[in-house]
C-alpha cells in the first residue's frame, strides 16, 4: 500500500532502575520530511509476584473492588495482576507526592489483625471471611466496642461504634446467635450502606 508500519521493541532488562528519555525520529525519504517525539519514563526494579500472593491480594480487595474489576483481575496473567495491584494502591494514596502510601499501610495492618484475631472463629473460614473481619477491613478499628459475655439472659454479642465521618456515625451488632463461637452481623446502622437492618435485634440476643 501507500503506507507501512515497522514494529520493534527495546529490551529494557539490561538497563538500571532510573529515569530515561526515549527520542523517536521518523523521516520520509520520499519528501525528506521529518518528525520527532520525545517521552520520559522510569524503570523500577519490582520483582514479579507469585501466584500465592496474587490470590491473597484478590482476597484483600474483595470488599473494595467491583465485580467487574474482580472479573478483569481474574483474567490477567501474573504480570498483568502485578500492574493491577500497583494501580490499585496508587489510586488510593491520599498523599501521592510522598513516598509513603498511608492507605496501603493502614489496610495491610487491618489485614494482619483480622487474619490473626478472627482466624479461629469458625472452622473452614479465614479471618477476612467472618462478619467481624469484613467490617473491620472495610471501616477499620471501631471507635468503641461494647461487649456482653457470660450473661445468662443474653447471648454473647458485641456492638461496634464508629464516630461520625463524611456519611455519619456507624453501628454494627454482632452476636453468637448459634452459641458456637461464631459472631454473625445481626444489625447495622450505617448511612451509606445498611448491610443488615433489624429493629428487633435485641430479641435475637435474648435467651428468654
């Protein structure tokens, strides 16, 4: 035809982690016209993630990502998932001008806490799969916790309170309704999302 494209690549593995400038010159030998494009890019030495970590991250974002994003993530190879992970944290960095990503640090602390604190709540469930683990991951540590245990008239339960944020205060009620050590979310009051709303939740924890 009248036009053609030559595709090529540059092997970047031999270059050190640094900022580079790529200059591309193109010249039309028929009319001697030329053009030039310049772009800067940075190479980072980031080790490839493992399949195990890719699965762990998938669990981490279960309560944040949309179903469509999870579907996209599931179809990526490890290199694609690594890029997805980098972008996920980057988009949520409250101070991108600094080296630290406060959101990532806080969330990883939540994850470690939930993994240890609720891992033995129910056989076959990991900490993040429990109701208390899920709420903790989404909203962080509660401002206050009201606990009721060893009361013959009431089933063991916890009430988590969160002080007001942009949406308002939150309240979550968890109870061991089956008396087997597993706490279920039986009532919540959250302005932006009512996961479980039960005005008669007090009857659910009564043993009478």
